[in-house]
C-alpha cells in the first residue's frame, strides 16, 4: 500500500483540471429548453429555483403541478435574460432539478473527508498481509536506510531508476518516531500504514469532488462508497479565463508533475489528459510555455537536486526508468503476460462485481473522454510484456465513478426508448439489491485478502522483530524467493541478514540465486553452507522446508514456529505456511 501515493495525486490533479472546465457554471448556468438561464444575471430566478428544489420527492402529481405553476416564472426569468422559451420539457426540468440540488447541497466536504479518513485508518490497521514486494522494498526499506543508516537497496537503486522523493516521505515519519522513542516493532509496522491512510483519504475526497463535477452529487456519493468498498483498494463548458481557472490549472499541473516525479509512468495518464486540455484551450502557447513548462521544470529540478544529494551524483531517473522499462523491456525479467491480460484478467479482477456496473455507466453516461482514459491506460500498458495489477490502479477510481452513475440510475424509472414519458420516480428496491450484491461480494473478500491471504511473511518478521528486541536473534538467512518478506524496515535491528539475490542478468538465460534454489533446494543450500557464516535463524516456506528438513536437523537447527500463509497458490506452488528454524540454544 506504500507505493500508491502517485495514484491519489493523479486523482487530485484531474479534479483541479476538471474544475477549470466546469467551474461555477454547473450551478450558475441553467439550461431552459435550448437556451441558458444565467443565475448571476438574474438573481430573481434564485428563489424560484430554491422553491422548485424544495418540491423534490413530493410525488408525481405534486411535481407536475409545481412544474406547471413555475413554468411561467421561469420563462419570465429567461425573457429578462434575452432567452425566451415556451417549450420547457420534462427533460429540461430534470436537468434543472439536478443542478439545483447540486447547488443547494448541504453535504460537507469536511464530513466526507473525516469519514474517509476514519475508514482508511481502520482499513490500515486491519491489513496484516503481504501484497507486493515494492510495498516494503521500494519505499519503507529505503526510508529506513535514510533515517537509521542501514537497510537494503535493491538493484533498481544501483541503476538509478528510482527517485528518493517517495521514500523521503516515510523517512520523515521514521525520524519523528525515533525522536520520540516510538520506533518499536508495533509502530514501525503500523505508523507507515496510518500515514498512507491519510493520503488515501485525500484521494477518496478528490474522487468524490471529481465525481460531483462530472456526474453530480448523487453519483459522487455512490462513487465514494464504491471506492471504499472496492476489493482492490483494501490491500489509487469552458468559461472565460479567470484567476481561479489559472490557479486550478496550476495546481493540476503541479500535482501532475509531482505524480510523474514519484512514478514516471504517471506520464501515461497525463499525456492523454494534457492533449485533451491543449485541444480545448484557446491559449495553447500560454498553457505550454507559461504554465506547463515552468511548473514541470520546477518540480523536475527539485527532484533532481534531491536525487543528486542521495545518490551522490547526477542521476536522471525518468530517463533511466524509460530506458529500462520501455526501451529495453527490463521488466520482462520478472515474467510476461499476453497482450490482452489487462482486459481479460487484470482489470476485470480488480473490478470484480463492479464490472457490469462500470460498463453500464459508460454506455448510459456517454462520457467518452473519461472512459477513453481507462481504455488509453489499459492499451498502453498492454504493449509491455510485464504486467501487474498495481500498474493500472490510477484508473480504478474512474471506473468506480461509472459504477456509481449506474447505481444512481437504478433508482430512477420512467424511461422508454431513451425519452422520459413520466417524471422521475424512485425505485429503491433495485438500488438496494445492487448495493447488497456489491457489499456481499466485496467486503468478505476484502477482509480475507487483508487479514488472511499471504500473511505469513508479515507475521514471521514481526515475530523476529520482537525476539530481536530481547537479543535472541543474531543473524537471519531467508531461503525463500527473493523479496518474499519485509526486511530491516520491520526488523529494525542492525544484525546480519541475507536473502537470495534475483538481480536481472545482462545475459539471457542466466539463472539467479532464487531460481537456482527453487530448482534444487537441497543442492543449492548444501553449496551455500560451505561458505556461510552460520545464521542463528532460517526462514523457509513449507514447500522447500519438507525437502530441507534433514539438512537443517543435521546442521543443528530446530523448528521454532510455523506461520500460516495462504490457502491457495498465487504465482508459484502453494505456499501454505512459512517456517522459522533456529540453532539449538537460540
């Protein structure tokens, strides 16, 4: 969960950019037939609209009577604005009703944020499982090294394809813990997750605000609920140019640049959004040279200075990242998938039961530019051989926005051949069934994935951290696939540790230590033991432990504890448990 900060920056920056396109026009400019009623130009219309909004939910007869009584008043207001209209349809009044409700909404963004924050904190405290090595090895492990002076840097840092900007966030947190002597095993594990929950809550808030601008407040509420309930998130009318427009776009560009600095692949999203913005603005040269270039250069310059300080030399991370992942396909070393994987498995699994709601929302809303962003991201990442769920995480909130739109429409009936023949009425049963279905299929799975599936590697390191506090752990050997467990960031004791290396080789077909061990556990370990400094503890998965048991016993090791890990296999054979061995007397 610690490598997802760029995703929330993308969401926030998209919100600011959308704010430019919507602005106050959503609540101030009301369509009447084929004309526009401008509330700012005719304040007499405001009490009429407020009166109209109070009639929501009074039933079909009341609504029809109210519309008839107010029709003349609305038309008079339109005439005063030079936009006479005598043909206000039910569709027109439905649009008015939506915008008035949005304008007069009493929901507090502060309440939304606090709700999301509490939810995310509970989420963070519930997570006890291991999802992806980068959660620890590319964020917390590096941060631990920055703050405490020891920690392992993987091969990515030796090749300069990672920026220190993201780990620096957690390094600051570790420094605070150290100052107040709170760097205990419990706080070292939980504090980073709680910090990340704050970032996630801001992401949820801006998902809500973005949904509110694009679809309206009803959809925004459902999109937020769906975001919080999402399985994968448990374990990312142009007006005239005004000062607020420039400010919003500046914030959007700054956050976009920061997202790209944290993770260069964020540029994939911003290439799409940036081109759309460029095509829709009248001041393209100004946008490029007076806004985008200066802001981008500032963020890039500060990031370069930080990396210069940490690396000890000038390192241009975005270029190195591009060359390794896109030009040389270096990521393929960790496995490849067919081109259609994101469409047929990856993104569909992430959505789970949200999938039909998303598809329906895209079709009904006809927001093709927004849905096009999803297709663009999935398409670009499909070109790469190496694919992971987390790569497309930034567009998941957008998919949930469309799901929220569908849920909103489920509560509305009276449609026929695309035209409303009767005023909008409520059908709560459909919505209740849909929500119950989503919760029933997501919450149990979310709890299982957060608290049960692949928890053994977290449990064994937390156990060792507590034993290290007591001085009972002298050194550790990990006979597991590389990066299968957290490391110094959890143990938080400067003792010798060794894991099996899996640095990509420049020679094709060359096996790394991790591969050699999995092919012949006994032979590899026997050869390793000829030159090792005897560790006090050995960590091994049960699959290999069965083969190594005689070897371990013959070298005076005994089983200390067995930790449950998983009920079913993921990438390799079933790793049901992880076993801790120790030298006798330890």
